[in-house]
C-alpha cells in the first residue's frame, strides 16, 4: 500500500482526490493547499487531513501528487525527490527549461519514479488505436477550448498544445528537423491561440492548432500514413480507421473506389473504445510502476521533451512577433 499526499486541491486536484480514494494500492494520507477556502471544502468533502507544512506531508508519504500551479512544480518536485519520494506531477513538468533539466538529473541520480500528467495518453479514444501499428507521415491536430481563467498562468502552448506535442513525440520515432509557429495574445499576456508546423527528419509533418478563446470545444487528431487514416476524437471518446482492406478485415464496412492505380477496396472501422477513467488509469499505472519497479508510462524525459518543443515554439512566436 502506497501512502499518497496531494499538493493542490483546486479544480483538477479534486478529480485526483476522487480517484486516489478508489485506487486499492494507494492510501490517501492528506493534502496541502495554502488556500483556506479550498482546503476547507476538501476537508469537508473528502474527510482527509489538511497539512499546513509541505515538508510534513512529504515526510508522511511514499509518493506525492503535484496538482499545484506550474510555477510551484519545481520546488515541490525537488523537495520530494531529495527526500526519496516518488512524484506524479501535472504537465508541464516545470516552469522553465532549466528547472526541467534539473529535475531530469535529480531523478536519474535518485532511486525514485516520476511520471508527468499527460493524461491524453490514457484517453479511451487513444487507447482504442493502441494495437494498430502507427507510423504517421502527416498529422493534423485541433485543440480548441472556451476561455477559462484557470490555467492562464502559462501560454496556450504549455496549457493545451503540450498534450498533443507529447502524443506526437510518442508516435513519431524521429528527431525534429524544424518548427514554424505563429500565435497571438488576445485575453492574456501570453499566446491564447497558436498555429504550429513541426517537421521531422523522417519526413513526417505535424500541423497543430490550439486556442483557448474558441466558441466551441474540439480535441481531434488525424493521422495519415501509408494506406490508412486514423481519426482520434479525444473530446467525444471516438476513433475511426479508414484503410485499404486486408484479408483479415472481416467485420468492417467496405466499398470500392477507382484510383489511378486501379480499383481499391476501402475498409472503415470504429475500434472498440474502452470504458476507462483516464485520470484514474494514469495514477494506477504510476502506482504499478512503483510497486513492480518498471518504467513509468510518461517519464520525466518524456515531459522534458514535450516542454523543450513547447518552449521552442514559444521562441518562434516571440521572434515572429518582434519582427512584425
């Protein structure tokens, strides 16, 4: 049984508390939050103790779950790692690249596990295509959200787009060749909407659009690869596959089309989407990695790589803004 402490019981923190109480391999020890109103609500609803000393909570746990604002990630992660505690930290890994680099080094030198909360890796729609060989040559992503002051301490790149950056980096087994980006700050001091193109050394191209000032919500990723199209709707938990029909494609809808290379048979299918709670699954998998001493599914290196690309994008946007 792993003793767990949660740092931050705001909107997302409450979801974490709900899920920790359902995980059999974990015992929720308590939480830390400097906001008295938030803390009172959490104490009343979850009937768990509030710690007013961060070190005391860390000392009482085997692992800590950091759902605090991004500027606090480094300080809390560093404290916990130096005390030999396992760390689950919400994305992004840290506030600056220097902080992220230090955390990667600390984890490497310690005997602890760290997992970054890139929860879309555990989205049912993404899990539904997990068994399909994915080798995308072209990727198109739209992640649009209505404005919410929560999370605006960072840009839309680090708030929303970083989810898609992480997934793309996990799919494309190649180094980034070039990045072009443009973005605009509309309601905050950092970009609220951005359009990005990432080119990889293997020829894959990814176009990403993220906005937190949209009238509608959308979280879609489209993958195009040799003989196949894969659509993933993270918001509505749906996936679809369109590909050239193979002999084993027995349970799919199929039709013929004429191409310059002759008649082709196209097969359409909707993979079975598992009924899973993405947040609970990522926390369960983290516990499993600790208890079995196996690698975490979204490591500190994964978190660092996603941050690195996100910060390169921000630099491109800043350069373009200065020169316009």
